[in-house]
C-alpha cells in the first residue's frame, strides 16, 4: 500500500507542477522539477489554505487543485526572489 501512495504523490506532484508551470509563464523545470515543485507546493498549500479558511475534501482532483495552488504560490515567490 505504501508504494501506491508514493506513486500517487509523484503523479499528483507532476501534474500540479506542470499546471503551475503553465499558469506562471517562464518556468519549466522538466519532469523531476515539476514533481518537486508540485510536492513542495502541496506542503505549502496544506499550511497556507487552512490558515486563511480554505479547505478541500480528500480525493484525487482536490489534491491536484490544492497542490497546484501551492505550486503557483511557490513559483511566484521564486520569481520575486530572483528579481530582487
């Protein structure tokens, strides 16, 4: 069961990272980079969204949505740091 969870997390991370790269133009990190951005974005979103009162139910598509929001926030922060 643990192997399936890891594969699912990698798949969600890859999809969320790719979507975030499409939404925040100028950032393409390749497959491994997209997975990393998506996973870090998921952790970021799981911390930020409940703090502002937003929460999604469990499931595949809500996980992609939440991870994508976090990944977009992460990429915007990276852009701000690079431009400073």
